[in-house]
C-alpha cells in the first residue's frame, strides 16, 4: 500500500544537470583538472563533496581538506549564481500533471534530495507549496546511496517507510530507497538499476502505479 511519494529533485522534478556540469567545469578549469561529460555522468545522485572526490581522481596534485572545501565552495558559488536563470520552464514534462493527480487522490508528496540548494530551486520554479515535506542535504550527514534523506522525508510526512514510494533518476537513489525499506520508481538512468520495483519511460506512468497500490 502506498500512502506517500517522495521525489528526488534534480532530474526528476526539474532539470539542473547542465547547471551542475557548467559549475564543475568552471572549477575544474581553474585547477587545470580534466573534466568532461563522462566524468560528470558519474556524479548523478552523489553529494557535492563526494562529487569533488571523483573529479579529483584526475588531479595532478593532492589537495588538503581545507583546499577541498574551498574548491567545493567555488563550484557551489558558480552554481547558485547560475540558478538565478532557472524558472518554471525548467520543470520537467509531466511533473505538474503527476503532482496534481497524486494530491487529488489523497497521496502525500515530499522532496528527498541530497542537494543543499533544494529549497532555493523549488522557490525559483514556484513549487515549494506543492510539497508537504522537504528533506534535503541540510537534514543529513550521509548522502545517497545511504537512505537518510528518504527516512527524514518519511518522518516529516508521518508515513511509515514501507508505505512510501521514491521516484529517482539515479541508481544511487534507487539503492537508497531500497535501503530505506521503500518502493523504488526509476526514470532516466535509474532504469539501469536491478533493484527498482518499477521502471518507466514517462513519469506520468507513476499515477497508475500509485493508484493501483492504494487500498
């Protein structure tokens, strides 16, 4: 039985991939570190510091902890500045229809994102009020594939994890959902996951999956 749906943000609700890519590219070029889209692809669903560690695999020097923090800040400053351009047109196709259908059928909805900028993005695309709970990177110590952010979202909703379904576009997110004891609905790259309970080409398929699991 599904009583709540928890959505990842980046790549599920809104498209921010290009903003992240350009921000990491900016930081990498300043440090003369090789960075391309294949490396960027490995960063999907991964926290900022963990993403940095992946990028630094190509670095020609060893960075101190303090230097790593500064590099992550350079990336984030560039990214946040670029978010001034994000708006409702960046909401992915089908999302508004899905949110409306779930709410009209009494299904609780939340955001479960590792991003520390989740609330800023939701405000920019004017969707903050659509969600009954928002769990993000400021609520957790361990990012996906750890289940923490989804468990926090479930607590905020007041729904048992076993009655929650997570919508993810990253394999790490599906793994986190399953570790949390939740159902996993995969879109995009997450469809590669063997752990996903459901896989879909179109997020609108979520509506039937949820309604068919409501008693």
